[in-house]
C-alpha cells in the first residue's frame, strides 16, 4: 500500500456499501465533505 502525502488528493477507490452498491470516491468529487469509515468487522 502506498502512502498518501499531506495536502494531496486521495487516490480514487471503489468499495461496496452495506446494500451491495458500488460507491467510488470519485462520486463525491467537488463535494464539500467526505467521511470514510472502515469497519473491521462485527464481534
């Protein structure tokens, strides 16, 4: 995994949401705020 430097754009990626729909970071380009949460699993 490569490191993201401070003050640079995040690399684009696509993940599946909780409903199974693919969501890409590019879908939120030019939006004011983006929050990304990575769930490590349920215990």
